[in-house]
C-alpha cells in the first residue's frame, strides 16, 4: 500500500492555523471569550466563501453543502468540546470540523480532492473526517451518525475517563428510525453522548412543518432524554447549552438532546445555483439573513479587535488555499488504497488473461 | 477433544477471543440467555458489558457497533435470522465497510457479524430461509461460510482478529455436524484460503457451507464412475482463486453447488472467473436455488427449490461425459 503521508504534506497543515484556526476551537476549559467565538465564526464564513469560489472555479468538483448561516452552532459546539472528544458529523460539516480544530488548509485540500487533505482526498466535502481532532466521520446516510456516536460514546465510557461523543445532524434526520433507536440505546445505558440537531427548517426542499409530526425535542423527551430548544443564531447561547449537556455527560448523567433553530443562507447544495429550486419564500430567507449570527457576534467585539481578527483570518485562509491547491492529486493507481484496513487488494475489473495466471503447485 | 459440535466450536472460538482480548464483546438479541447457544455460559463468565443484550433495533445497534469499533473495540454482533442482515445491509456495506476508505486510512472497523442460522430450515417458510452471502461478496464485504466445526472455530477466530468488517454465515445445515478432533486441531483459519475435502482428478465440485456434505456424499456415491475433488472455498470474499485454479489445473472440469439464488449468486461469479481465466475441458455448470426463490411453507414446496444431491450427481456425470 502506498502511503501518501510520505509526500510530506498531509500532517503539516497550514501556517497560521495556530492563530486563526485553533484559538477558540475545542477549548473545553471554561467559557470562550466573545472574540474567540467571533474568530471561529468568521473563519467558518470566510472558509465557506473561499470554498464556494473553488466550486465555481472547478477546483472542488463535488460542489459543497454550505453551512453559511449556521456558523453559531458550529462555533458554540466546538468551544464546549475538548479535542479528545468524538464527533460524528453530517454532510454539512465544514464548520463543525473547523470548530473542532481541523486545520483549514487540510480541510480545504480534502474538499479539492488532494492527497494533503484530512482524509487524503478520499472523503471529500461530503464525508470528511479528521481523527487528529476526534471527528470520526460524516456519514451521508442521514440520521445514521447518531447510533455511530452512541456506540463510540459507550466505548469511551467503558474505557473510563470523561470523554464524550457528539452527534450532529439536521432536522431531516429526526424522522430516521435508526436515530430514534440510538436515543433508546443511549437513554437505556446513560451513554455520554450529546445529540445536536441543527434545525435549519428544511430537509433539502422539505419544510420541517411538513415532515415532523409532534415536535423535534419531543422525540428525545419520549425516551427520557433531557431536551432543549435553543436559538441557534447566537453562539453564546449555543455554547452554554452544549457546555451544560457536555458537563452532564462527563458526570455520568447520560445523553442530552439539543435543538438549535438556525437557517442556511444558501441552497441545500451548490447544485441549487443552477437548478433554481423555489421552495423557500425570499422574504423568509431575507428575515433570517437579517439575523446573521456573524453580525450578532461581531457586535460583541470591539472594532479594533475585530479588524485584527479579520486580517488574521484572511491571511490564514490565503495560506489555506495555497496549501490546498499545491497538494497533489491522487495517483489513479492508488484508487484501491485504504479500502481494507488489513491491506487486502481487490481484483481489478478486467480479468488477467488465462496465460498470465500462474498456478501455485 | 472428540465429537465437537459446530455451535460449540463457535462458542469456544468466541470465548477464547474474549479471554485473549478485552476489546472483544458481543451484542445481539437474546444473547444473555444464549438462544442460539453461541454465547452459552458467557453471561456469567463475562458479565453484561461484554455480553450485551440489545433491544430489537438492528439498524441502530449495527451502527452502535461501528462507532464502538472506531473507538477501539472489537464488537461481535449476532443476528438470529438471515433477513436481519438485509435490514442492516446499508449499515454494513455502505457504512462500516466504507469508513476505512472514506477516512483515507485513518480508521478501521473491526466488527464481526455472526449469523448462526444461515439459510434453510425445513418448513420455516419465506422469510426465515434466505442465504444472502452473495450480496456481501458482491459489495466487497469480507464473507466466510464455514462448513465444519473446526473451520467454524478457525474462521470465527480470524474474523474477530481481522481489522475489517467480516460477516460469518453459519449454515443451519451445518449446525448439527460434529467432528472428531485432536487437541491442537482448533487453530485460526486464514481468511481467503479454501480447503480440499476430498481429492479427485476428473471434476472439481465447489461446494459452499452445508452443501459440502452433500458434495462429499455424491463423491462417495459416484466413486466407481468418476473421481470428484471437493473444494470448499470457506471464505467467499476474498475468494481463494489460486486454490480453485490449482484444482482445475488438475481436473479441467467444474460444477458449483451454491445455496444462493441463481442470478448474480456466488456460483455465477465462480463460473465466470473459471471461464475467463482457467483452462476448462468442458463448459462449467452450477446448481443453485432458482431465480428469485421464495420458499413456500409446505415441505414439498420448500424442498423443491433446494439444491439437491441428485442434481449434483446428474451434472457431474454430464460434465464428465461432455469432455
């Protein structure tokens, strides 16, 4: 098996990350300062804007599920977690990875399918994982990350210590049976897991009102799991709620469910820039954009401090883009690397001719 | 040690691995009371955290196992009924088996999925009688079907130690089998290695799972007319193609008996690979369940769809004659 890490780029990351990418990420040691939350939200917003540019320029082939508008949930969550806590994310996870501590350059390289990406270009924008910061994966199977997180959290508890796992999913996931099964398992055994629902009101095009009978928090409450619904546009409220839930989990008091009411400012996926789906009232979009979480948090930080942070974020992301685009594209010959952890090589799609087969006798 | 039963072999392998590695634990339904006998005596021995009773939430607990595996444990998940593996097919094929690649090699998912009741039990009807191993092989999930008690021990041991997801199908038709074994016969069997149960030089019969016993019976019954080599792949994915090629280099003739449905079943892949890559003196043949087989409840309807010894004997003679 070839090791692309030996190309020397995968583990080094972007210069400047220590300032803009990680300060404020995954603190887990007391409430973050307003400027730390602002810094992370600004990083996520500008990261996504750079990523959109790279989608447009063709460097990111898949398109992305932008999390612009939902930065407060990611920043508040990341600030309440430690680096050694585990996260299972979903398809709209760039912000969550950054707030958990992922290096912006390595994440951007992943989106661009480069071997210096967090998952060597094998996960992409849809399935990024970064085990260096505890992000175990982003399952595209909606809602199924919740039982993954529950199993991981159970394993952490069994090992002793006070690590926790969080599962991040959207409102669409709350109608998935396996997610509800995981609520039952987590509550039965008081597993140290925090279920975080980013309710952005739409499962692709389906409004939450047309898809959720009962209530979102009621699903968790039915299993005896404490549940809160919180304004997901305010990172300080998000932080406080996640910190309470994490403290409960660390203390052995079991799972918590948090619904964060938020909104994605862009489409479900960048394909909407061409499909022009009309499932949201422009007035509704405008009303939520007027509650921009980044603007809210900016108002809590002195202008001079903000200017320094903004400049720092720009230079971090400039370096991240350079790092990503300088990364190697994978060698097609390596397409089957990592399929099996054991190193098993699979047969090619075209058989060797009979003459080439050598039979061991 | 003498007359070891198949189920007891699974029980011994599991117990030995749990003794050897504290990361190994069992989850499943009715495992506390060892409904399938695989976990007999283990609840008292290992306690509720390592013999973990699950509610009827197969999709949830299959992913629970994946999460625990990525966090460093080695779960063994037991399912009682073949269709449950179809219920959790997405969780195994699309999630557990893809995290190694999707993470670029950052993680591994060493989960063993154990089905100690694969396939057919007379009169259990349409929904309890499937043999879905070809689905997992098609998707590249490591898949083993031990035919004998010693292979059950050896392959379950290797499955648990493997760093990837592995599905272990224990055919119902094998569960009553016992084997005379000497101490030292119970050893790990590497994944991907077949076994010749009987040597022969006229025709290779590839038999899977409990059908190995039918192949051996037919080989004995026809021994005055034809010399049959009985090849048991033991692992369906990755398949021991070199082992098959070596056998066919000797016999040049191939008949496969496989408890899958005919279309896209494992026998189809074996025939195709042999035809493409190996020297054959006669067109290869197969015995499977019919296309899209759904077993009726009445024994007459059920048996009518099972691969039979008569079908095997007929095809073996035909293949030998046609060369």
